[in-house]
C-alpha cells in the first residue's frame, strides 16, 4: 500500500484548493471558513449556549469568543443569559445574520453546481459514492430518511462486484474467488435477464449506493434471492429489510410460488432479516470455499 497519510494529505490540498478555502475570504465574502460554518450552525438550529457551540465545533474558547464578538459588533448575533444557568451565555442569529448565512448558502450551492456541472449522471453518482465512503469510513452516518430503492444505473453492477469483494474480504477474510463468483452472477444478469421475472435494486442514500439485491429465476415456480449487501455505514437503517421485502414483492408479482437463497453461516446479520420475513433454514453442510471453512446454507419460504 502506498503511503496512506500522504495520500489523504494530497487529497486535502487538492480539495481545499478546488473550493477556494485558502483565500482570505470564503466565496468572495469577508468571512473565513470557520466563520461561515459557525453561521451555518446558528442558522440551522435554535438559540444555543456558547459552551455547547464550542463543543459541537471543537473550537478553542478564546477563538470562538473573538468570532462572536465580531459578529455581535456587526449586528449578526445577539447574546442573552441562559434561563437554566445564568452564568452561561446563549447565542442566536439576528435577521441580518440570517441574511448573511443565506447569501453564503447561495454562493456555496452555485460554486458546487459549477464544480460538478461538467460531470454526467454516472460520474456524479461515482463522486457521491466516493464521498459517502469517506464519510462512512471516517465516522459519518447516512440519514435514515433518505434511503431510496431504484433499478441499477450504468456503472452500478460494477459497484456491486467491487463492494462484495472488498467488504467480504475485510469482514470475513474471503479471497478473490468470491468476487469472481459475484462477477459471474452479475454478468449473467446483465447479459440476458427476463425483466418480467428477474430484477435488481440499488439502495442509495443522498445519491450514493449503500446496498443491493437481485431476484432471479431458479425454475418456473421458484425465485432466488441473490447478492444482498448493505454497506457497513448504512447498517441499522433498515436497508437490508427493505431490499429483501422489495425482492419478495417482485417475486409474488412475477408469479413465483416459492423463493430460496444460498448463503453461509458467517452472514449473521442477513440471517436475522431472513428469519424475520419468514424464511426457514432447509439445508446446511460444511464446505471449503473462498479460502475458508464455512457452513453452506439453503433458506426458503413459500410466497
């Protein structure tokens, strides 16, 4: 692996240069990036105690005090005493402060729209997906109310293969033969599936893919659920359950009377979803697969 610290620092230099935060004023305004973020926090919430604001943004107390003093002198904020503890100060924006924040928001939206405007839909999805991955790996969490299910767009099937390979290697130690299996399943689906009886779904949050599943024909009366995956950062949001439920609805509409799936004992989180929705374990046997000793399982349920 190349130097990860150097790689992150190089990206930071690139992106801060792209969005102009090294200039004296952010977005051709008199405000720094820190000051603009402070205005954003005050504009998107109720009046807040100074100590809570400092804790939320991780700012030095003296630095924050100087910024707030400037804002107050410019008529952007007003101070009052907390009704709970008179020793604490409460800060809120004035109408002038809200107008400044609104102007910064418009300028920022216009800057980002121009930045990504030359990218096509597929590249925008790639960009948002990469940003989502950064947020996930460094501690962010997607909002639950923005989870949507949609058919695969160009580029999504490649993402399905790549994420299966990466996540199963990291979490279970499975080797590249598993990624090869996923690639064959995806290739068969892309090469000639019957859209009346077979379908795939991508779950996304804020434009970035966070999960997937497929429903394919096993035989005339039996559907097979394949390639259920949820990104680690999106687990706990109900994404897996929604994907499986959508698969079941499609299988019923397509005229199947039974659905089955093939999995392994290591996928404990998926087992909980299957059991909750009515699947039962039919068969299991010990196997050697993907460089591991595993228990292969067949689950099914009537439709």
